[in-house]
C-alpha cells in the first residue's frame, strides 16, 4: 500500500484583523493617557481671575507648584525650599519663564518664599497660573 502525500498550499495572505485590533487598542490608550498628561499632575485648586493672558512659548517654562500645605513641586517633583534654591541656581537659560501654580488656599508666605528664591538669582518675571472666574 502506497500512501500519497498531499501538499497543502502555503498561506499567502496575512490576516490583518488582529493587527488592526492591536493598533486601535494602542491608539485609544495613547489618546486617554494624553489627556491625563496635559492636565497638571498635582491636584491644585487654582485661584480665579477675571482676566487671563497666555504665556509666550519661546521655551519650556519651569513650573513651580505650591500645595495648600506649603509643599513645593519643581516640574511635578516634590522638593524642599533648600533644594529649590539649588535647582534655580542651576538654570542655564538667559531669561527663564517661571510659572507659579499655587493653590487658592496656600498661605501667601509660601509664594513669597518661592519668589524670593527666584529673585536671589535675578529672575524677576513670573506668570501665575489661574482659572477663569465664573460669572
């Protein structure tokens, strides 16, 4: 008895459905996380202002955040006031943009301390981030 070998033809097509599914899942994940990144990572209740002004995007601003309890964050990293002094001293930009994000209930004393450290290194231009006042 002789057995005949049957050869199956090779599959020439690639099934694209799983590939498209994976790409769509990655796209949705990217879109969802992008909205979280654009918002501030540190939850603050920013003060309200009736007038607002957009800052010029010449260079990436340095974000200094102050919580209600007086914690200081330098670009979303918690630091002490002494460490802030060192970080400000290391800035190598000719005219750095400093954006102060302070909680509405933060004692003004903490804001003054941060501004004082900046002025120590001849940085005198600040932007204070606020939210639009509801009428």
